[in-house]
C-alpha cells in the first residue's frame, strides 16, 4: 500500500462484508427469558401469515453482529470523518444541535393525523421556517412540501404551467443553460415542455444576446441556477429577468447553490419569480444517505394562488391551521406536509446562526472556495477565470497528457483520506474537477486537501500508473460501476 495518509486499515478477509457467511446454526445475539404468561396460539392469531422458520436469516452472536455493523460503518466515508468536497452537493457539517432538537419527543412522535388543536407547536415550526425562508429569499410565499431539489423543480414548473394555463396558454418551451444540473431539463420534460438549450458565453455565464434572440411568447420560463454550476454569479441577472418578463415568461431559479447567497443577496430582489431551495444542502440537514431531502418552493405574489395545498394560515383568533380551499392550487405534491424532521433541523440551524451567522456562513463558504482555487491554480487547469463563489471548477487538461483523468485523480484522493470532489460535472467543462469545501472546513483541513491534490499532481508526473490503479487503501478498488447500476445484486443468495 503506497503513499497513504490518515487512513487506518486493517487486514480484511474477502467475506467480512457478509454477515450470512458468519452464520452458524443455533447461535443468537440474545435469549428471551422463559415465558411467564399463558402461551398464545400464534397459528390461530396469524393464520397463514404465520412464518414457520426464519428462512435464511444468519445466526450470529451479539459481538459478531455488533462488530459486523461497526466495521461496515468504518468502510464508509462521512462528513464526520473529514472533508467532503463534492461540488454542487454542499456537503456541509450538520451541527449536533439540529439533531438534538429534531429528536425532542413531542416533535419526533408527532403524527400528521393529530388534530390541529394539539399540533400548534408543529404548525408554528412550519410557519416560522416558512417566514424565515421567505425573508432569506426575498420572495412572497412558500410551500415546504417537496421532498427534494428535483421534486421542488417539478413543483415549481407545475406552478409555472398552472399560471400560464390560467392566463389562457400553458406555452410550449422552457429555456435551460448548457451548464445546468441534469435534473432541470428532466423536470421540464416531465411537466410536458420541450427544452431549448442556451449556450454559455466565454465567461461561463448566460449569453444575454443569445437569450434575447431565443426568447419568444412560446417560452414559459427560463430555468437558471445562480450562482451557476461553475460557481459563477450571473452578473447580468437583472437583464436576464427583464428579457423574460418583457415577453410574459417567468424566471425560475434553481436555488441549490444558495450557500453562496444567503444573507448577502435575495433572488426575489433580482427578478426571480419562482425558485426551490435544498434544505439538505444550504440549511444543514443530513443528506447523501443521511436522511430524506427537502426542497421548498418559494414564489412571488402572482404565483401564490397556485402553491400546493394545504397551506398554513393564521386564524382570526391567532391559532394556526391548514387551509385546503385553494381552487387554483396545483394540488398536493406529497403526502401530508413534507419531511417534517428536516424542517425542524433547518429551523434549528437558522435560529442558532441568526442573520449575522448566516451571512458569515456565506462569506466563509466563498472564502474557502477561493482559498482552494488559489492553492491549486497552476497545478490544475482553470478553464474559466471568472471570480469563484462557493465552488471552483478545474479541469484535468494538464494530467490528461499523462493519460490520467479526473476520475482517476478522484480515486487517488480517497487514499489521502478525502471524499472525491464531483467528477465530470458540469458538462461544459471537459474533464471537470468540481470542488466545494463549504464553510465547515478549517484552514488546516483545506491545507491537507491542497497538499493531497498537489501530491497527486506530482504522482501523475512521476508514476501515472500508480494513480490509474488507485485507490490502494480501500477494501475494494475499481468497481464495475455500470453493471452495479444496471444489474444490481440486492439480495444475498448462498454461493453468490
Ligand atoms: C443538488 C442539485 C439539484 C437536485 O437536488 P436533489 O435534492 O438532489 O433532487 C438540482 N440542481 C442543482 C444545481 C443541484 O446542485
């Protein structure tokens, strides 16, 4: 094992991942005490649903099962172990206080069918979080229902469609820049729009002249990410909004990159009509296997009647209630009211930081991305020299000369104890390395990361094959990712 840092490994045998292989008949993690109540006739109780044996369940002792799962957890990577510079995903640290609050008994055990009278606390959380997000975005109203960013996009475009429909014509097209996240065109297509691609200019921004030429009265909306996936702020955003509005179109903002804006500028102030947020990115709720998502959609007043129902309202006596009588609503987009636990975490995060803390967070996120940019400029090719916001995109142009690509560099980074950055996205950069440190990282951790990236660049020069064979420190190395995705093996069978 060559050039490893920070990562403790342990010799592992091939079957250690399989608890089934450890099974031996009769072993159990615990034994129930003898029955001290009359025995129930389970056959009578359960009828044919009664299970006669445990099938192929593994039989293992308590220590075996504890070690199995503890060991598996160490084969994984987590934000709690180190930097997670996965660009576009904003893998920031989730402060423990959010978790503590979300586990409060009254919140964790609340039931969506609970009468409104005894749900006032939960309703107050929905209302307060909505108010905070409306304030942060500069919009007028919001729905918390969507369960993820892409789901927020879907909800947002359904609202766009309902709005145009109410004016007599749903229109046919949605414009999307070539730097967009793949979910944007997928969403527009799902809502029944045809997608028109907008070319970026050499600065990595929307080409305003091209937009003006493409915009017509068949265009329902422009879906724009700001800052875009190059980490570049669309400097002509006011102009862009004007061009859209002049022909009756709407400006949709993919707000997944709000980590660069919170507390500094508000999309509502620069002409955005409808946008989604990713609470599981910007507002510090766990993601990437750590929990469900949440993609609230905020709108301007004109779009408010179309929001999913129910919405939370304040009754004349001051009590909160769900309002279902919304004739223009696009309807429900999710069962009940959204992923409530995420709302609690996001609100805890917002209140713990306060306005100044949130602003500081944004400044630190941008500062950190620029620190990494400075640290690696010249070592890795920087295809766009436009100022960097919260993430920086390099390319593998220099390393390609030795036959090493962005994916290989990312694999080697694992040996240095870091999660890979985002590989080959955005698509407008050939061989992209997209790095987003977030505000969570200390200068010490970023220095380690920069050193690791520099060391890899040297290795590419001296021993490219070693980089092509990486990772060297993990249990498994290069996996057949295509077959794993297309033909996943989801069930253990003897002899697998
Ligand atoms: C993450 C992301 C999305 C999609 O969000 P999900 O919650 O993963 O569905 C959309 N657009 C951008 C720019 C993103 O970074």
